């Protein structure tokens, strides 16, 4: 899971495997596979980096 920030400053976690689309409109809007949407403070580039870092951490522990 990756930790993100709502526009009101509240932190929350999202299962990045459920992310279907990310748009900058200009706020960053994440749409999950179940249709739920979240508007977050992080940019699309920051979000991409968070997902990549999370995946690296997970797959580096694979035997």
C-alpha cells in the first residue's frame, strides 16, 4: 500500500494494485478498479514514484 494525502491534509493508504487511472485535472485524481475516486495532493509523477518504490520493496524480498 502507498500513503497519500487528501487535499485537506489527511493521510490515507491505497492499495496501488487497485489503481486503474490517474489524471491531473489540475488536481491529481485516482480512480480505482471499483470506480472509487480520490483527489490527492501528490502529483502524477510523485504517485508514479511511490508505486515504483513500493513494488521494488515488495519484489526485492521475493526468493
